[in-house]
């Protein structure tokens, strides 16, 4: 090993100041004949020209190949979705998570590990080692804006961990949820530059958006959509499928390249809504939550003290005033809410069991001891987006439709199954975030940001079953992995100079349980909820509840102050007692906010779904007409023309055999909200499915003639200026009216998080009960279909 270059030695102190791991920064950038690993990709060293004429007279040089540093471990990052600090048995919860427990007993539990409080921002920070606004991911991709820090487009100067590892000799794979691809870049026409396989993953098998139907998912293998992944299997579940694909990939990688380390990012949809889980898991929890969220929250709190994952002097924080006492609920409410928790617990159980399959597979290969595993229980606190009563169909939340307890009780026995798309009441989110007060979205409270996390690497981490209480954040994972692998943090990746990594390596804490914290400052901000941690202090403001509109203007927010070094649960607000410290931290927040592109703060919610209003690029911007052809499909909502809150017409040119014709001409979304223009027994039909709650349809009184014909659907919207109004749907066949009917109400904001628009078939779940996905394929020929907004 050669002596480090002068430039690297001069750079080292600066790198340490910006949070780079001391070991990795001081380590040799060169290994053997390798060029500088800080500049990626690595290039072959220069070779003198060969002057010999005959190849038989010359020894052939070895071919340059990039190899990982000797002893670099395999790395597996497991990220559960929407699960709070008190949601697992490993951190005192009432839901058994034996895989998590197993890794904790042979590894380290971190009880002061933090997320950003929301899906996309946490994932961007986790995979880049930067703050989420540095990655342009202020919120979820669906509500990106044109402001710096909020565009939803991860910049090339924030290279992701898989790209750094791949360019250093690792095999890399991602299974499960992405939610980091800009919504206007998800169509088949691209660009694909920010899809997972273009960001450093050799393999991607999962879904691009924030959630998917676990029974009928919309998923991709690389950049190719998977047509009907269920293949008609009535027992199919995506969580099981993605685990199987993960195991197959690891086995293949180890069979073919056993000397090459692998990196696996395993990010299931669990436990994000919809809470979809097999009945066999649900049955295990029958009656387990009848005591209600107040009693169970207290039980979790006591368990946490016994386990030592919270200090013995911790107080259980108050719950939000909007969350009613369980004792004050009606019998019907208790019955419904208990069932919701049973299904959620079953989902946590299933996720942990499937992760167990993955861990067992690595163990069977003899590679578990040499695999650095991070098991992170949640990308934010448990979700309260189910509102006060929970939801039979989560998409009602995004369309401003209130679901009644009496209506949801009708679906009690099917809750969690394929005929539901459910979420649970917010009281359970507070319960599973014990001992904290708040939930997902609330970045100004540890209930939204504190995650249970276990690190497991037996061949390196000698401590077993211990707790580490150093303060850390998801942006610390990247520098930790790089230091563990013996890699420097890259200065240039693919020709782009890199923004310095903003996280801090956690390696120092592995051997020193009492080591002083190194992550001393961290801001938080999501939708106006904001705060800052500074060396044992936390100041923040709860600007908006997950189930309500903002309470104040940003200028008039009430700030709270906590000395979290002694107040683990944030139970004693010191703002009135220590106004000077509060002002100091408020000033610090503003300084950090300016530094990391947090400003301006944007607390708009529904408005941000409107691309034109917030300046976000839109694939359909300005389009009043769209013509599509047979074979086009898998178009997510942002890839397709928006027919909501307006009059429109659909004209389809088809060729059929007349009365024997069946199948879909054009459809969008599915069982839990969508529409379909199709033919049944030769007669054109239009069906509007309102959130899975009501079906409106118009059927032609005349069958199709054999040969070519033109089908027209005209929708006259009468809701303006009201959003979500009704209208009249009229069917015409070759210019003649053949049917008409009322559609009493429409979805004004969103169809679905993941279901797609398709020509000639209805994929994922069917809009209409008249067909299944398998029987929905159009039996005639489709020339073209034109949708025109009026």
C-alpha cells in the first residue's frame, strides 16, 4: 500500500468536519494497482504500448477488473414502511417480530435513530447520505414543485450508495418500493435516468410509486412492466413474491460470482396502506386488540422500560387531543377499530416472517456472518392518514370522502383481503409510536421520526444484544457502509463532482457503547412541520396534523423546546422556561434551512397535486387531446390525460365480429376507483367506479355490427365550478346515440396510487365486475382511441 497523497492528507480534516468517517477518509484511496477510488468509475491503469509483432512471444497482460476491497462485507439494508418506534417486539411492542429479535440478540439495537417523517424524503436521504432537501426531495414525488430542494429529481451530484458500490465491484439489487422517481419520468417513453436500474442497481423488482395493491401489484422488472405477476395464483402476495425474487437473485449472484460482495436494498410495501395480508396471519391476532389503544399504548410503554430501549425515567407523552379515549368509543367503533389493528399487526408479522426467509437464505449460503445488515423498522412513524375512523378504501382520503363506521363494518370480515384497500384509525398510529405523541408526517416530534433499528455483522461487531444510544439519522447509513467496506467517499461519480456526504458514520459506536455522539446537528421539515436537533436539545413546531389543515400561518407557529438528553419521549415543553435557548435553536433551524435548500417552506397539501399550480413538469401539460393505440399500457396516473372535473369524449375506432365481441377498449385504474370503456356480448358499455363505493354505467341498446365501427363516449360534466361533480355519459355508435345515463359523482383528485391506464385490457384490479383481468382482453381489433377534453 502506497503512502497517501498530499492532496488527500490536506483534504482529510475538511472531510471529517462535514461528517465523513475518519477511517474511510484517512484510508488509502488507492489499492494495489487500482486508481483513485474517489473518482468513479475506475479506469484501467495506463499500459506501455507493446512493440512485439508476434503474440506468441509476449506474455499477455491481465485484464483490468474492478474488485471490491479485500474483506468488504455483503450489505443488506431492510426498510419497513410506515412503522413507528413501538411497533415491534424488539422495541417493546406487542406485535411479535422474531426475525428482528434474532438480529438484535446477535447485534446492536439503536434507540435514537431517526427518519425524516415521510416516505420519499427518508429513502432519498438513506440512499445518498445527504439531507432530503439536498436531494430535492422535500416531500413525496407526487407533490414535487419547482422550488430548489423540492423538485423530486435526485441530482447527479448526490450519487446513490448502489452506484458507488457497483462502481467499486459490488453486485447491487433493489426489491420492493422505490418512490424516488419523478412522476413525469415514469412513462414508457422515459427518460429512465432516475429509474432504479439507472441509479446503480443491477437488478430492480418492485413498484415505482408510494404504494401498491399487494394482491394485484403494478410492478417492474428493471424497466419492463410485469404483466400479471400473480399468474392467476389465488394465494399470490407481493411481499412473498419480492422475497422469493430476492433470494433467487442472491443465490444466483453467489453461484456465479462468489468472490463478489452483494448489496441488497429490501424495501417492502409493508406496512404502508393498503394493509393487505393473508387470512392465516390475521387469524392469529383475533381479539388481541380488544383492550383498545390506550391500554395497549401503556402496555408497550411498560415493555419498553423492561427491555431498556427507553430510559427508566421516561414519561409516556400525552396523545393528541383529537384522539378520543378508547373508553368513550361506541361498541361499533371498538369492533371496527380492533379489527383494523388485528390486520395491521398481521401485516407487521408477515413482513418480519418474509424478512426471516431472506435472512435464512443468506445463512444457508454461509454468508450471514459476513453480511452487514441494517434492519430499519419504518421510514417514518406509523401512519395516521387513516383519519379518526380508518378507511375501507385508502383512496377516499385523497378525494375528500368521509367513510362512515357503519359502512366500513359491512366489510369487517373481508378487511385486509383483495376486496378491500384499507387503512386504520389514527389512534393506533399514536399507540404504535409509543412513547411519543405524534405520527408520520410530524417531523417536529420523535413520534414521526424515531425508528427502531438493528445493526448485525457478527464477523466485525463483537458486542451482542447491546443497546446503542448515540443520536443518528438515516443519512448516516451511507458513510457507515463505505467505512465498513473500506471505501472512501467519492469525489467524482460518472464525471459529476459530488456534493459532500452530510451524514456521519456510525462505526465508532460499534465497539464503544458510551462513545460521545458525532451527529450533533440535524434539521427536520415536512409540509411545514419543522424542527432542529442540537446536541441534546430539540426545538420544533407542529404546524399541521396529518388529518387536518394547518393550524397557523408559518409566521405564527407555536414552537416547543425539549431537552431530549433527559426527556426521551419529549414530554416536558421547556419553551416558556428557556426562551433564550428556543431562540437559539430557531435561529439554527433557519441557518440549516438556508444551507440545505429547505426554504421556502411549502405547507400546501392538495394544491401540490396540481402540477400546473406548483410548476412541476407534467407529461400531459397543456394537452387537450391524446391518441393511443393497441398495445399501449401500464400508464400511471401522471402519464395519462386527466379527465377529472371536466367534460370529455372518447372516440374508438374498432374492427369486430359483432355480437361475439367482448373486452376492454380503454380503461384507467381499477376496483377502488376508475373507469372503463368496454364491450360485453357485443354491446359497448361505459362504467364509472366511484372509489369502490358506487358503480355508474351506461350500456348500448344496440350491438356492434361486424366489421369496422366507431364507438364514442361523451361525458358532459355539470359539476363546475365544483370539484368531483356529476355528469351525463352518452354512448354513440357510428354517430347514432345508443345509450345515456347519469354519473352522480366523480373523483376529483386521484384515481389510484399505482393502477394504470391500458388500451385493450384492464390490468391490476378490474374497474368492472363484468370481467377479470384475464377475460378483459379485447377480442376485436383496435385502430386508435382518442380522448379529447372539452
